[in-house]
């Protein structure tokens, strides 16, 4: 066998070839396993990213809804102020009328007293 190696120095023995093939098979299996693990990780990361994107869109919808609700509450607050102020305005008008009537009655009484005193 040594003589054959000397005659063909670039050739390897069958045993060396089988050992090389076994190591390559082992390495190929390791790479395949690593590839599968990474593919699983990528799949999980993609699912997480999709869920994150869905949550982001949902938060945007909620924010828009809250903004609309805030605007509507502001409008309702203004309407409520107008409604609440009407009885106050009516009360002020009523009191003003009563005070005007009293002042008119007092004025009439004074005029009647003065007119009675002159006659």
C-alpha cells in the first residue's frame, strides 16, 4: 500500500475517504439542524412582528376613537353649559321684572302721596 501512495500521492485510502464522508455527513446534519432551528426562530419572530403590527394598528384605531370621543364630549359640554345657563338667565329676568314692578309700585305710591298732599 505504501508503494501505491508513493505512486499516487494525491489519492487517499478508502478508510480515509469513509472517515471524510462520515464527517461530512455529520457536518451536513449539524448544518441542517441549525438551519431548522433558525427557520423556527425566524417564523416565531415573524409571528411576533405580525402581532406587534396588529397591536399598533389597533392602538391607532383606539387613539382615533378617543380623539373623536373627546371632541364629542367637548361639544356636549358646551351644549350643557348653554342649557344650564338658561334657567339662570330666566331667573335673572324674573328678578329684574319683580324689582322693576316693586320700583314702579313705590314710584306710583310716592306720586300718589305727593298728588294727595297737593290737593
